[in-house]
């Protein structure tokens, strides 16, 4: 069973829920953050895997990889790009009201 994909799917569902509840006001900034974090993931994760800092259980992966990075790892980047700006905007509004 592809457990990394299931965990990633749960993260994406939570991010979409946060995105629908709390609209992202600064969409360009969120897109820019997604691009930057995705590029950093593409650059640094293969290095960390090569150095043996962590390993993925091959039986729990879907299979597709980008530069030796399991495709599931990009779900966390997508989660961060959707959920963090949504929640940031939400809690910024709350703070500015007080």
C-alpha cells in the first residue's frame, strides 16, 4: 500500500479545506512561495537522500520520481503553498480586528 501517498492526500485535503474556508488574498505571493519551495526541494532533497540523512521505504511509494525525489514529497510543498497563506491571512485578520 502506498502510505506516503495516503498521508500526502490527507495533507492536500486539509489544505484545500483551509483554502476554501480562508481565501488566499495574496495569490501571487503564494504561487511565488510554491515555486521557491519546489525549486529548493528539487535541489536539496537529492543531496540529503544521497548523504543518507533519510531514506524512503520503496514499498510505500507510488513509483514516479523527479531527480530521485518521490513524487509524494511534492504534495507537502503543495500543502504548504495552499494552507500556510490561507491560515496566515485568516489569523492576520483576527489580529488586526483586536
